[in-house]
C-alpha cells in the first residue's frame, strides 16, 4: 500500500545526533531513504518508531495514518527508544561547588517552556519536531510570559497556542483511529459468501490520508466496529438457534 503522494518525515538516528528530511510513500521507502541519508550499513536490520512516544511503525497500514511532518527515529538492531530528555539548566543560588554532588537541574514545566521558546526564537519551524507533551506545555503557558519569551505580539502568541492545541488534537484523533483499526483487525470477520452489498465495510483509509480528515477516519472506524459487532452477534444468535433445533 502506497500513499498517492509522498509524506515528509524528519528522521533522527538512534542517538538523536543527526536528523534528516525524507519524503516517502511507504514504510519500506522510508527505511531505505533513512538508511541512505544517515549512512547506515546495508546489512543492519532497521525499525521505525515515532520519536515522541516510541510507538513502532510495524506495517504500511499504520504508515498511512501517520501525519505529514511527523518526527521518527530509525533504530538499528540492539538500539531501543528512549524519551528525549530536555537540556538541563544549571542554577546558581550561591551554593559552593564543593558542597554539591553536581549541578542543580531545574526540570520544572516553566523551565522547559523557556527552553522551547529559545528553540522557537532560533528557528520557528522547529515546532514541527515538538512532542505532544511539549505542544501542550506551550498551549497552556501564560500568554504574557510567552509574549515576553518569544518577543512576539500577543495576537501572534495566541495563534501559536491555537496551532499547538490543534496539532495535539489531530495527533490524538489519528492515534484513536489507528487503535480502532487494530481492534477491527483482531475481530472475527463478519458476513460470508452471501454478504449483502449493503453490508460491505466502508473504506477506513484512503491513499494520501493526513491528519486533516482524521475525525472522519475515526467515525468510519467506529461505524465499522458497530457493524461488525452487530453482525457477529446476529450470526451467533442464528447458530445458537440452529443448535437448539437440533
């Protein structure tokens, strides 16, 4: 299964040291191009995972649900996904170095928001690589604080927060659609050779699917789930009735 048009990915190596941009129409093509651009040996077995939570992209069916501009990691055999730990910030509070075992690290949400703002000031396009957690931090942050940190006007900051909220929502809807699709695959097939045309399952995904129609995908999968459950129940009732007559 191929996407009608290639989707853009940002591909990290397993150590998050090198990131390249790749356009691919299938999981195989994504692995192949990632291997080429990251200079990985041909004999290495590779796996693709979502960079933000480590979900394995196991097949092309899942690949079709991944939104454009998703950040992924290309892992070689033996490598494992680990969460991206934010850069630490050393606080200076007058404590002598000799009295501390190491630098004091501020891992508070406010500190991470400041780090994200620094990244955005350097390159506004870096927002596409932010994880859902980081996007939520920005969308929930104080508008006046972001206005100061980003050196933007209040209207622009509010638009940025709305965009962050929308991207998180799209990602959640897409993930929900994928989970429902997996549920459908695990359910027993409904119908048989005499299945009516009206019972034919709706198309769950089409080529070139993106997050823009993720809501429609969720509704399609939900409808298909209900249809299969109803038909499976109807078949079971018929079998039980036949067994009772025997």
